[in-house]
C-alpha cells in the first residue's frame, strides 16, 4: 500500500500542495514550523479521519480560510486502488468522498488507507494517563475493524444518554426504571469494543515483546496486557461479555446515580505496560519508556499486515534526532523496503548517506515543497 499523489488545499500552512510521492522512502527536510509535520498529519487524517496532534478540526484549516480539503490517490495490492477525499469547513460538517462518491458516514474513510505514525509524543502513551492509551486503541483498531468503528460511535452516544439520565434520576426528575433500555444497548456495543480490544492487544503484546527484546539485546522484557473495567473472561463470546457488562451496570446503578456518571465500561479501560515485570509508567527510565513506545508502534505494522494483508504507510514525524543509533537503525530496518515511509527532519545528517541513497528528498519551506 502506498500513496501515489497527495493534494492539499488550505490545510495548516499549505494554500495548495500537489505532489507525486515515491512508493519507498520520502524524506521531508526543512527548518521547524515550515510544514513538514503537516504533510504527515494530512496522511494520518486521511487514514483515520482524525489528527494525532489536535482534537479540534478547525485547527487544521489554514488561518483566514473557510475550508480545507485533503485528497490522496492510494495504490493497494489486496484491494482496488482508491481516491480518498476529506473536507473540513468552519460552517459545515466534515465530509468524505471515496472514489469521488460522497459517503454519509465519516467513518467510512477509516481503513481505506492504513498508516502508523511515530512522533515525539508517543512516549506519553507509556507514561501518560489511561485516556491516551484508550485513544491509541481506538485509532488503531478502527483502521482494521469497521465493526469497531460502528460500535465505538454507538457506545459513545448511548453513554452520553445514560449519563444524562443518571443526572436526571439523581435530581428526581425521572424514575430509575427508565435506565434499563440504555443499559442493554451500552452492554451490547461495549461487548464488541471489549472483544476487539482483547484480540488486538493479544496480538500486539507478542509482537511488541519480541521487538522490545531486539531493541534491548535480549536483556529486558516488555509486558503488554489489557486492563478492562469489565472482565471479559477467557474466550468469552460477545453475548457473554454483554451479559457480564449488563450485570455489572445493574450492580453499580446506585453508585452511578449518586455520582451522575457511568463508572464501568470500555471508557474506563487501560493497557498495562511493564518492563521486567515492573510498571513502565511509574518506574521505567525514559529510555525504557521510549523503547516500549517504539516496540508498540513497530508491532502495529505486523498487526496491520496480518489483518489487512499488506503493509501500512509509516510516518516518522521528527523522531530520528530523539533516537540513539541502535533504535534508529532498528526502526529503519523494519520499515525500509517493506513500507512506504515518510521521515521529517531538520538535518539530513540524522538520516545517513546509505539511507538517503534510497530516498526521494523533499525540501519544505514556508508551506512549499520542492524535490531535491
């Protein structure tokens, strides 16, 4: 899988960009704040419908403009090639087109292009709050599971409705019996999310552990496990998980009413990361945390190949300077010749001549891109 052409209009600091990309390594070089990361961000938005840098779509629209448009021609080996388009507006809803046909659901674009992004904020996934790890799960599983996208969207809507109802029950405006219907729906959609997360992390854990061992010369061991707030049990079906979830909701109903919020479910899940059996978030060194983040990201490539049948596009956003020589070599070893890869850098010295011999190099300056 690779992007053949990328077209941006009023995206970040790009008034207009239209480039044809190499199917191997593309290196974007330039000073900071010139637009290098914006290109990688655009690719990730087309892959997931969301930015990895901001939760506000309006931040993506060029200052002073009313709309933004992103378009990519994607070449795929396991499915027909496709043209993806995503439009943002300050006055209208986000919209997507696939092969020039408008789709009513934004989520339809997710999974058409698979991408794995590395950035300096990845270490926050290891040392940060559970919400960051849940976001990681949501973005990555969505790329390989349309059912997950559907269930996640429905779950969020039902959760909002249930929380609103809890607050109304607390203030005695409605009766608690009205909550049963919402509990059934929440359990149904939540079970799909829990089941998909358990399978995703089960695959990711083994691959990430092997990669981490390589990064540390076999001297350290990475542990990755799912910590759901609703225990799915061993090899439980989605129906069985839904039943357990529904019972848990009923058992905690009085607590939920008192607090005015739902206290259990996938929105409270976490992923446990450990190094040699010790929690990585609290006790791992910065180097160990960075290695853990790299291992998880590289494992994503294995997972996407397993699920989709072809390699994803890999986006290395200004991370080469942050890696030591061993980690840098491992990342390039895994990605080059296997995936279409984008690297942003302020200096070509960070890449190395041997790698550059295989690359298409683009100079980025003030929202303009020229091939060297």
